[in-house]
C-alpha cells in the first residue's frame, strides 16, 4: 500500500495528537508535558528511545529490518527532525482546541511537526523490514531562540544509531505564503543567519542646561542608529541583502537630566557567511568610531545566534523527486529566493547534508497573501496537511535509505 494511503488512515489520530499538543503549549528547553505526550504516542512502536539530559528532547531510533532479524554492524542512517516548542504569544485564533496556557501558543506550527513525525514513526515501523538502514527521529525542544538543536547534537543525536547519520531532513509548516498543501524547497541558502546586537553608550550625566559640562550619550546613540542604516546601504552589496533593525532604544529618566548611558539593541539578518563576517567587523568599528569622535565610551556585544540554513543540492533534489512522486509537480514550489527567518535546524545541516522542506498549512481556499503568518496570535494551521507531512517524512527516509543500502 502506498505510504500516502497508510498515512491517510492515521489522519484522525494525528489530528487528535496535534490538538492535544496545541491545547497545552510549552516554551523553551523544558517541555515535560509535551515530552510525555510524545512518549505516549510512540508507545508500542519498536523504537530505542533516549531522553535528553539537559532538555526534554526525545531521540527515537528505528532499526531497519534485516532478513535474519539481527543488526549487522554499522549501517546507513538518516535523521528526521521535528521541533516541539511553542511561543510566548496569547492565542486569538478562536479555534475550538485553542491554547489553555495563558500567554503561550503553538503559533509557529511546531505542534503539527511533532504530530507528523509521530505519524512517520508509525508508518516506518510498519515498513521497517523494507528499510535498508536505521532512522533517527529527533524530537527537539527550544527551537524558538533556545538553540535546542545544539543541545541534542552535543548529546549525540547525530550518532544515535552508533554511526553518523548520512542525511537529515526537517520540515516547517507555514500559515501563509503558498496555497494549501504546497511543499517548498530551495537548494543552498534557504533561511538567513540571525545575530543580535547589544550596545551601551557610556557618557557622563549632567544638567540638561549645561551639556558642555557632561558627555551626552543620547545624541551619540541617535547618530549610531542612523549610521548603522547608512552603513548597510553604503558598505554591503544590494544583491547580497542585509537587514539590521533596531528594536530597543533606551535612555534617560527626566527631560532636563543628561543620562549617564544609552542602550541600543538590534537584530541582524544576513544571507551569506561573507556578509555575516563583514557585519561582525563593520558594526563594532562604526560604533567605536562614532563614540571616539564624541569622546564617550561604548560597549558592543555582537551575539551570534543561528547560522545560515544551507540545504544540500543533492538532498534537495531527492526531496523534490519524492514530493513530485507522492503528490505531483503541482504541489511543489521551488523557491528562487531564501526566507528571512532563521532556524536552529541550521546546526544539523552544518554537520550533515540534508534539506528543509516548507509545507503550507494555510486554510484550504485561504489567501496565502493575506493570511496571518507564523508567530501571529491569529495564525491558524490546517490539520489537513498532517497525513501528507507524515508520508513525506517517511518516504524521505525510505527513499534515502534505499539509495544508501549496501549492495548485497
Ligand atoms: Zn518555527
């Protein structure tokens, strides 16, 4: 029976699990209730399960069947990844399985990823005798800014079968962008790198009527904010885009008091390592130069967050072939440009070749151009994609392990 038909049989179960996860979102690296639900859902499947030490991750290994039933030394392995965490967002969708946790919501659709990967585990367990190797199922907490993938890599997820996985696949649903059910791929740079900037301008406080006897950090901070934008347009190639947005600008307590210090925080997105490294040099140089010109001090913290998400050309072509075989060319959108979001699946793709596939879960008939996007309190993700997502995860593993199986 084709995987898609088997997956359709699981649809009701996957919807139940997804709604259950959606009602009780958890944030960060510690997701005890979510972990419990995943373990319950995987119960009874022939999996070797390892729980995270420093986080509530779940690593499940499915051993492909051998004719003799025994494992015979290192065999090829592939990894499938789902993230499980929610966001600090107050849900306003009005769906009947709305979040019951105050101030927390599955606003990025990670509840769907978790449910789809559970579905894939069931599908693969049924076909394990056909697998030419082993599958690592990576259920990851803390994608939303907590770098959960790095914890799992340090704790050995890439070698969970006893050998390094040869390919890794992740998936992400969107509540807008593309028509319902469209799978999105892109070889090379698919998502931006994300970095943070924290700046403190240290002047000398004084009376607002006598700025010459003080060192005003406010005017210096104001100059820095505009100079950063000018730098982006003058020093960076417009065909290798850079985004720098100041989201925090704080100084002072009273209008006639020159404060001691001023604070700036910004997010920086880049789409190449060259631009990322150039930014790391250019930003502190600019800010220190402005501070020196005005005789004040500046402390610059450049915080490296997630690197570029770079997919392998070969693995992306594999995914495109599998998507086309399962769902038809019509359901595939090959992106010409990356998306300016960031992902810690980039950590996995920096270690092993693989790819990341987008899946539109916009409501059927919904307008992808105007539907609220991921992270919005109004973002809704359609359950109708769960079976197809599970089928794709499973087929990616089967197809890749088939291709990797040693000749016998
Ligand atoms: Zn996400």
